[in-house]
C-alpha cells in the first residue's frame, strides 16, 4: 500500500485506530488489531493516529478518575510507540450515543470537553493531541460547541469535518446541517491551526450517479 501511495503521489495525514465499544472483538484480538493499526500507520508514514478514548464500561457509578486512569493506562503503550516512530496519538471528542445505560446522565468518556482535556493533559507530551470532530461536537454541545472548541483548540492537531442537525450524527457536507462554519473557521485561524480539514462522510446514502457531483461540491 505504501508503494502504491508513493507512486500516485499521495500521502497519509491520519489513520483511525479500531474501537471496541460495542464488544465486537475479544480483548486479545482487539489488542492485536490495535497493534496492527499503529504499525500500519508507521509504515504508511501517517502523522496522526486518531483514537476513541471510551473503552472503559462504567457500571454502578460513573467515576471520572477511575475511567481516566484506565484510559491512560490503555493508551500509554501506544503513546510510547508514537514517540518512538514519529506519530501523534490524536484523542477524538465523542458524544453520548445512548446505546448503553446511562449513569448520572453519562456513559461515554470524552463526550465532555473536560474529560477530553484530562486525557491529553495527563500525558502532557507533544505525542498526544486532539482530533476535533465537528459533527460529534454538534451532537454533544449543541450551540455551545464553539466554546468547547475554544477550550480544545490549543491541543488541536487534526480534524474530522462533517455537519448534522444536532439530533443525529449524520456526517453531512458542511453547510447542509446546523454548524456555524464561519465562526469555527475564524476560531481555528485565531489559534493558528495549520493542519488539514479532513472530511468524514457517511457512505451508501448517495446514489452512485450523484457521487461525482457531490465530490465536486465538497472540493
């Protein structure tokens, strides 16, 4: 794959580590998939490996410090791998997806900006930053998403760009949902963000015949 990318003049900006929130893999297999993801990212020459920091399953109580400790222990070997291989672990902001029982109105770690920052600041190293997902932020924070981005902006290294109506993670083209893109781009400019704007769209919803025009619109 690396040879094919090089031949086409393409480079890899970011990859995405697997996630096991829905219990699809046995722990040993999931650990192996995680290892492969980081090793593949190294081979492809990626800059960032995006991770979901919500593998802990709260039961009985939502203990933020316990979850933070578990999360950082889980990520620590991969932060070390990143440091040795020129990668950055980019922790992605999430949202409450309502797929699991809530405890005190919460079930998914890093769906709140203070939890996202707690993970990044616990490591306190250039090898850990933030992947800001605009669609997730709209679902999580609604009209408060600009303030949330302002808090995360000093740690921002990469993005997932898509839009929605606040009620569903729809992965729409920008301006087809409710996000105020002008204000968000101004904030990125204010903080000196120099990274990519990486579109993250849902496949399968657009008829094949319309895909070329949709891609042209996105471009």
